[in-house]
């Protein structure tokens, strides 16, 4: 069974930065496509970024150039570095693992407000 735990969320001012972490418990972490999703208040969950097993990345247009997804296979951890944060980035951020099955973390709140 795969278990994902996000951390690093919090309150930040517009223009600030946060780094989210997702710890993966289970086997063959390196085989998984890891990703981040978010759910803004009152809206549906939306995809943010993916990183493939070999390190290829893809981003939602609205975060491209501001967010960076990365992974450390030795630590079974995926990260989301978020810079130049905007109020519209406010959401619960979820970690997702995809291989033969999909697994989700519990989410971590990110609030961007002055």
C-alpha cells in the first residue's frame, strides 16, 4: 500500500514563496509518475504539475515559470517549489502518485494573502 503525506503549506504574502514536500511510503517510488493537484475554495480539483520517472516535467500554464516540481528518488520525496505566489494560488494542494494505481495524499493548505 502506498501512503503519501504532504507538508510545507501555510500562509504567505503575495509574491512570496513556499516549498511543498510529499513523502512517499511504499515500494518502487522511482516507477511512479508523481504530481501535484490543487483545489481552490469553491472550485474543483485541478492539475498543477507532473514529473515522470526519468525527470520530465509538465506544468499548468498558469504556474509555468513560477512553480518547479522535482523529485529525489533516494529520499522517496517529491517537491513543489512555488515562487511569485498569487492570491489565486490559494488552495489545498494534493500530492498524487500514478503507476498501476493512483494514490492521493491528504492535502496541505496554501493561503496567499496580504
